[in-house]
C-alpha cells in the first residue's frame, strides 16, 4: 500500500496518483517536489498488447518490469483500500471539503468509470484517475474512444424493417386472428379484434358512422328525386299548395259538399254523397252516405282535439294510428307534385295541381279505417289565384275494401260556404 503524504490515504501499490486528493505518489516516493507533475499532451503506451493504455511520459515513473498490470487484482486491492478509506472519513471530519469523499462503492464488475485521457478503469465514485491523476467527470461512465469496451456491454439488437400495417392496426404479415387494435386515445372506443367476425370486427367506429351517414344521404336523395320530395319541400308548386292550406286554416270555418262514385273490381257501380265541415284544426266533421247495392248506409267521423270518433253504428273512439279526420291533411305531407297549368272554375281563375297523400284520411271518411292494400290518394286541386282558397278538389283511391269488396273510389269536393257556425262537439 502507498500512503499519501498529503492526505494520509492508503492507495493500492500500483496507483500512481492518490485516489483521494490526486497527489503524484511516484514523485513523493522518488523525492521529487510537488511541481514535478504530469505534463499533459505527451503520451506513450503504458503496456503492450490489447490492453494498452496511454500514459504521460514526462516525470512519471513506469511500473517495474514484469507482467502487465493485473486489472482484476487492482480491483480487489482498490475495493479494500476504499473500505479502509470510508472508515477513515467517518473518524476524520477536519479535512477540507474539497478532498472529503464518502459512500464510495467499488463494484468494478458492474460500475466502472473510464478516464477520458488514458482510458484506465477506475471505481465509479473515484474523483481522480489512479493511472494519470486526471480529474474524472461526475457522470463519465463511458470509456474513451480509443479504450477497449468492457465485456459486459449488451450487444445492439438487430432490427427488422417495419411491416406494412392494415387499417385495423394489424401488420399484413401477422395472422389477423392473433391481433387486435384499439381506438384512438380520447375517443372512448373499445378494443376490437381484427380477426373477429361481424361488422364491428371488420370496421372501426369511425367507418361505421361514415357508412351510416352515407346510407342516410342515399335515402335522402332517393326521396328528393324519386318520390317527389324536392317538389314538396323546395318547389314553387309546393309553396302554393302550403300557402292555400294556410289560408283555409285561417278561415273562421268552411264546408265542402262531396259527391262520390264507387266501382268494385267486379264492375258493380254505385254512388254516394256527403259533406266536410271545418271550424278549427281540432274540430272537423265528415259524413258520407254510400248507396251500396242491397246495403246502403251512412258513415261519419269526427276529430275533437286529439281524439277521433267514428260511428259504427254508435259513436266510439278510434285508434289515431289507424284513423284520422284532420281536414288539413288534404294539403299536407304530399309528394309528386305536378303543375297542370291554370283553369277557370265557374268564373274563378285557378292554379291546377296534382299530387299524392297517404290514403288514411279518405278511408277513415269512408268508414273503412287504415288499409294496407289501398293505394295512395291522388288529389287534383284548384286554387283561386287571387285569394289562394281551395275552390275544388278531386280524390281517387284504389283497392279500398268496402263491405268486403275491393273498390275504386272517386270523390269530388266543391267549396260550398265559409264563415258559417257549425257547433261541432264531441259526441255524448
């Protein structure tokens, strides 16, 4: 062991500089003064072979001739000297702070610090290189560029080129049944297995939403251009019809006289008549007499508020899903509007249109209720071009079941009066 004359630290025999205060131990041993220190910049190999290190050549005593420095023995001796040093530090608290060092670990197998000047391996928490005396960096754990790497280094793993990824997040080269994907962060979507069967397994949430929006757009386009939706919503013809409905609704009341013609699929023909009375949107009364051969009869329906009544033969409430008596339905929820030009009715110049509505209103007035086999009601309407009142209408419905026979019906509505009191009330 070499004892430092400056700080009294016991260093290994092969140490050239004090591991505690970096004093040149060879200079002290040979009687040279403190000024005879290493001159940086000039280096010669300290040993030959693969473990050669660079060391200063000026004023530095080389190790005695013999075998190269045994690093393993050096590590063991350094560990022993550090343990001795820690016990000295614990009892000596008067040393200057710049040369105090505590908690030194000498585990060379796992923690080594390499000098970036000579490449010598030193204990991790050592301040100065014991080979050349250079101050070691605090975090200098990597060896110098020209020093051999420790055998404990982990070799770099080889990486393969990235695989292409399919939309669900699964690599094309991987089996789909063994992979799964997750939705983007913050979207709240759950895991979906790429190999799972079903619609949700094949598509993500975003794709499903896009598909649903696309289906809705297709349905909207079909309605607008194939079923007259565009005309009923945006055309000037539809605005004229809705404008007439508004005028009729604002009237104090109105009455239409109805004449009807019936023809069964067997060719049996008969007639009928009736009337439509309107006071307010929630007070409407329909009455029809049917000259059915062998069984003539009268049918009536009434709407008071949200309740619908029908007589058959006594008054009773009807199911709103199956029946309606709202007269304003003649001019609402229509489709397939056709402009038939203008026509004079009596002395009135009228706008002439043709369109379709659901048949439930007409079948209710005929006492037949809703029928799945009946066709749409085809309406022709004549609107006073000056006042926008509905002067006349014709309604045709086909395949209506009346008293067990499939019948085609044509009804004609003529405006008879406006502003008359009718005193429409719910039946007692």
